[in-house]
């Protein structure tokens, strides 16, 4: 695991965009796992600008999004479909038939649908690079505390904390979905490489538990300790309660010197 410490949210976004862009350039047919939320917005901005100004080409890439609220149609501005299209896909040259986002419009047969989503990922050759944010309770995707560390794509019930955290995105009075379709922790751990971004004080506790705490289903992100190729990109606030910050900085310098390909 590598921990990259940045000063602020802007730098986190730029560093994530740099790494994703490098991966796309070295493998134009890359399969990306993508995340929503406010944290990766700077990364999408960076990727859009690299596409527009430096010709970063997504035409052969494939993507799978982590999750979607159950009950929201794709044209609902609060849906993750809408988020992805407005913040990313409509601004780059991704081919729409290679974009996959779990459907929020399902009314039945959830497990068959989720199995098909898993099959699509497998058919595409698996996810090469998965981007993640983290919830205040340590969730990744919508894998709320106590999700099985071996879980696969499925319908998941949201905690009250997550529902409250997401209230800011919904107009007043509008009902917030109580469930989501999300890739499982097992699905996420199958990705060849994982980038997880966190910014702000409200994430510090979850980040510290994920990186330095024991592996536990009560903090889904701690399962990333089981993965051999994970990079955490954090701003100062999100990293503020880590106890080994100096060591992480030193590891980063040594990585740049001896194994720079890990950060390319
Ligand atoms: C939602 C998403 C997660 C995201 C999290 C944090 O719950 N399902 O994928 O990481 O929110 O969001 P934000 O980046 O807005 O703090």
C-alpha cells in the first residue's frame, strides 16, 4: 500500500488524474472502475482537461461504475448516471457502448441483474484500475459497515448516516433512496490496481481505520489492506489522524527513487 499525502483537495484531484491518464496512455483499451461523490470531481476535471488540451484518448476504454441509487432513473439529476454523464462522459470521447453503470431503475430480479453486471466485468477482462472514494463510516462503493469482505455486486441497504450524508445532494423535501446497487468488496478487490481518494477532516477517522486499523467488516475500506496494489491519495485533513505520516512520506520518496513505475 502506498500513501500519497497532498496539501489540499485540488492536488488530490490532480494527482489522481495524472495516474489515471498515465494508465490510459499505457493501455488505451483499459477497463476503468469509476466512482462518484464530491471527492473525485477534481480528478474528472483533470481528465477532461487532459482530453481537451492534450488529446487523452478514451475511445477504446471501457468503464464500470461502482454503484447507483435504487429508485432513481438515469435522467434524475441526483443519480450517479447523471453525475457521470455531466461530469465526465459527455466531455470526453468514451464510447457509450463501453460505459456500464448499475441500473437504479430496477424493480425486481435484482440478483440476476447483479450477476449479469459481474459477468460483464469478467467478459471485459476484469477491472484494470479502480477509483474509489470513502464514506465517513469507511464504506467503499455502497458497502456499508458489516458488508461481507467477499461480497459481490448486489442490492445494499444504506445506513442512516449515509442517507444523511447524501441529503445535501437532494432538493429539500425530496426522498433519498434507502438502497443502492453496488459492486461488492470482493468485486473491488478483484481489480488489478486501486486508487482511493479522500479529502477533508470528516474522512480522517475512516481513513486512519482503513490504513492503520485491523481488517474488519465494520470498516469496509480496511479490506484494501488485502490488496497488493493500492494507492491512497489524501489531503492534509483526511490524513490528519494517521500516526505514521513521516514514514509514508519517506516510503513515497524511496518509491520514486527505486520503483517509480508504481506511481506512473
Ligand atoms: C457515496 C458513494 C461512494 C463515495 C462516498 C463519499 O456514498 N457511494 O462511492 O465514496 O459517497 O462521497 P463524497 O466523495 O461526496 O464524500
